[in-house]
């Protein structure tokens, strides 16, 4: 039962505000992680919204990081935003419904549109375009596994999980594309009472699934390894994705349990109390 809710309300005009997209592009995962960490930990004063993505197709890998800033609200900027994102969303709608070679070409163009986004974006497009495009441009069933980590652990933990997923793809051919979608978080909630612990980052790992090569037991193995890393580093999992079923381990990686006092997040794992299960 919920007895009280504390919220902070920010007034925004998602359907009318246009931002300019300042993008950087990256050829190596380390370069992408370094740049995105710098943006997350030291956001530019003019930044209104930021997000980044690293995509590995197997033979080709590339990354981009977008910083959206205020811009004059001109008709040209609005037209560029509407034309660019409507085109991308239309490709997303058609992907998977066309003959093989045409469909593959459409998916590649769509993914290029994610990596080289339009120069202007309505607020609503900046927030939601990745979610709308990933499924369709990849073309396979997808699964996402989200990790919420302290800002200081962002580079190392994101790289560990990503390389683990690449290892599964190499050994089992169970994934097609492997993607990391990142953003920074400032959260008194995650700090759970510790005012010096409110700087966090979230990485959502989207993977394209080859269903015949990704049975439930293999998913369970992947989830277990990710949860092990979270327990080791004091990170959390997004609870709407697949996680451990063990109640003791779950208490360590569920931010709601930490907020309730079951496992204070600033307490080192080695010194944490033993939890039931």
C-alpha cells in the first residue's frame, strides 16, 4: 500500500520545444565510455538533455553521444525535426514487413539514423526516439537488461557487462546486435539518505535475440552473471527486466529494498549484513 509519494515537478513543453543536437561519434568503446563519463559527471551548463549509445553489430561497432541544447524556435528547425524523426519512425514501422534484402537495407538505414540523428529534435523525440527505433531497426526480438550504477563505476561496469554479452554472442551465436544506451542520473532516492551518494548512471543493454539459440536456461545464466556484478559493485538492476529470483540477492540489487533499509547502498558489500535467503 502506498501512503505517500514525494515528487519534483518540472514544467516542460515536450510537444513544442525544439533542441539542437550536438553529437559526437566514436570508433572505440573506450573512447565512447570516456566521453560519455565526462558528459555525465560534468554536464555542460547549456545541456538540456543528454543520451548516448554504443552499438556492436559484430563486424562493425560505433557510438554516438548527443547533447541537446536550446536553439531558436524557427520554422526551419521544426521542419528539420519533424521530417527527420517522422522518416525514422516510418522506417521503424516498415522494418520486418518487407522482402529480405529490402528489409535488411531498411534496417541499416534506420540504424544509421540512430547513430547520426537529425540536427534538431522536439523534446518528445529526443526522449523517445531510441525506444521507438531499436526493435524495428534491429529486426529481431529484443531484450533489455538495465543496470543502475554509481557514477564512478559507470565506465568499468558498463564495459564488463558489454564484453560479457559479446562473449555470449561469440560462444553461442545467441545475439545479433548488442547495444548499450546510457544516461546520467541525479537521485536522492538512490542515495537513500546519504547526501554524498546521489550521482548515478543507467546503462540499458539492448540485445537482438536469436530465439532458437537463446533458451531460458541461457537467459538465466546471463542474468546471474549481471546480478553477480551488481552485488559485487553495489549497483542495482531495473526491476522490470529479468533478475535473480533469490530473495537475499534480490534485496541487494533492488533499489526499493535499499531505500527501505534492507541494505544501505553506501555500505560495502563485504561488511553488509547477511540477508535471509
